[in-house]
């Protein structure tokens, strides 16, 4: 009997491995760190993320797979890895003073965040459905705990419980879908599935049901209709710093795996899933934007905004092709820095543990905090798709890809939804600049690290909007 040694090329998984090791180092450091100096664990976490980003960039170039083709280091996955790391680093900068102010300053916070990042990277670089599932669970389990991290706060505990229960159901759907696909084809590797599913071959019902269950699992994680119901309650109840992180990192990782599964494993000529996804995109954009119009709580408004943006990104998957993928990659980067900037402004304007969560609470903010108000306004305008910000370029690329690939009507629906979204994104801006300040809010000092995160985020939003060509050229190389 001959023994085969698998290809254990650890360099391919170096970014995820470095983040996982960083989580262990932070966990051990927490044991010997005095309570008054827990913030240094945040700096240590950022250092680990920077090293992981350098390792990821070092992999840029020709694709390299390992572990019998289960994981790949290609430019698509490397880019998503860098986006996830950027989102995590900015989230930690926003968290370091937040956790101290809200009395949740524990080393476990950073350990859980890093563990989730490791799962996100695994999910974005996996080329086997089993590894995708492992990444999904690794990113989800820490987020369930982080959502309920304010253990003495009822809404936080409720958010964690709801996220856990609904996430468990979606994971079960996803795993059952993998089982059905394996039963129908005898493999879980995406490229092997592509060779099995040919336009000329008959597609059995077990395989169709399996991919339908996979779609349900992905739809839950990126908050597509009708699997979006958890999003507003979880975003509202979770600590704001956690909401900021989960709103960007999980979306980038899940969409990366979503794109791989449906563009690599399921050729559209064999199973034309594009019509179904186009309908889901329309429903997701429309429901997200219309529901956001009715919100008075800004975290719930941004939750429905997140749902709508998932619909926009789904247009890129429907359009497919290299221009669709490029548009989706740019959009995920733009959305990451923009959304973190918006949530960062909410954190910056907090009065101790008391946060401005009602849109009416932002009245007159521009008079006392003009720089924070400017950051908030720029990020909201970018989310709405106003030029010259990053959000406008992202939507232009996605809608342009839809038109070029024969989905003009879907681009029209996207543009109309963007017009609807302008109303609720402008409401906080109007409150900040055109209303008298409300009584009862003390003058707050913006923490230096929060200010740094806001400066980096707004710089990226403006730079990507004014000078998108270099970034688009890099993305087009994928």
C-alpha cells in the first residue's frame, strides 16, 4: 500500500495562520496584563494583523493551492484578505476606548475578534465546500459571543441569542446542502464540481436542492432577503464597535465564498441561477431601502442599509465576468471603509456609555463637533452613491458591469433604489447641519484612536472616489 503525503504548503495559509497565532499570543498576554493596561492587547492585535497583511501581499501573483486543492492563494482571495484585515484593524482602533468606556475591557474581546478574522480569511480563500463551512463556523462562533459581550445589557444578550439561534439554522442548511452535493457528485471541491456539472449533462434533483441550501446559507450570512430578519435586531443590540466589525468583515468573507461557489462550481449554462439571484437582488435592495426610510434609530437604519448594499453586490454576481468581479471587489473595499467611518462617528459622539442612537439626537452636532460631523456626512453620502466618493465609483462599476453583460434592467432597478436611499442617508446630515442642538448632551472629547480611525476611513473614502483608476487596475488583474 502506497502512502500519499498531502501538500502542506503553510505559506498559502500564512495570513490566517498568523492571525490565529496572534489570537493565542493575545490570550496568553491577557493572563499577565494588569487590568489597567488591557488596551495594549489591542495594539498587539493590530501588530498581528499588520504582519498577516504583509504575508498576504507577499502572496500576490500566480495562484498557488495547497492541502490537495482545498485552499488557494490567488489574487481574488488575497484582496479579500487585505479588505478583511483593514476592516478588523479599524474596528480595533474604534474598540480600544469603547470597551473601556462601556466596562467590557477584557482580553477575550480581541481574541474573539482575531479568531473571527481567521475564519473570514479561511472562508475567502477556500476552494472546497468543507473548508468553506469550517471558515463559516470559525467566523460565526466568536461573533455570537461578541454580539452578547455586554453581559449585563439586555439588548446585547438578546442580539447574541437571536444571532446564535438563526445562525445555527443557517449553518444546518449549509451543511445539509454540502451533504446533498457530495451525495450527488461524490466531491466537495469546487473545480471538480465544475467538471461534473456540464451544460450537456442531466442535473438531478438532489444536486439542485443542495445548491439551493447553499444559497440559503450564504444568503443568511450576507443578509439577503428573505434571510435578513436577524440583521436589524442584532445590529441594534450588539455593542456598536462589534456591529461595525460584523457589518463589514463577515460580508466580505461570505461574498468571496459566494462568488467562488457560484462562478467556479456552477457554470451558468449548466444551471442558470442568474434569474433567481437577480430577483433576490431586486427584493433585497428594495426592502432594505424602503425599510430604512421608516427607521428612527440610526443603527437600525444602517442595518437595513447593509441589507440594501448586499443587494447591490449581488448584481455583480449576476453580471459575472471579470468586470462584475472587479466591481464587487472595489465595492467591498469602499463599503468597508465607509461603513466603519459611519459607525466610528457614532462611537466618537458618545457621551460615556450613552450613545446617540436616535437620528434626532444628532441635531446640531456640526456646531460642537464639526470634524466628526463632516466624517459622518461624507460616509453617509458615499453610502448613498454621491460623487466624488468611493461609494459612487463602486455603484458605477457594478451597474456598468450589469449593463455590459445584458442586465440593463437590473442596473435601472439599482439606480432607482439608490435614489430612494438618498432620502434616509440625508436625514442625519440635515439633523447635524440644519437643526438646533438638543439639550442634555455633554461636550465630548473624541478619543485619539477613534479620531485616527475616522481620519483613515474618510481619507480612504475620498481617495478611492477621486483616484479610483490605480485600484481598479489592480483589481482588474484578478
